C-alpha cells in the first residue's frame, strides 16, 4: 500500500491481551522510510 505524508490510514492496534485488534485512524507524518514503514500519530476524539 502506498502512503504519502498527510494521508489518514487505518492501522490495527492490539488490546491488552495482545490477541485482538481494532482499526484506528492514523495521520502519516513521514513516509519515505525503508521497508515500506512510516511514522504516524494516532487520531483520537478522547481528551
């Protein structure tokens, strides 16, 4: 999957039991890392 800076993508985050995940939106901050990695920050409506 191709991602660019400022894209919003869904990433799976594990719960405390490390068995189940939930997709959460992430804002891509930097995308030009090796092995198709990127740096992102979780988007949340919780304070």
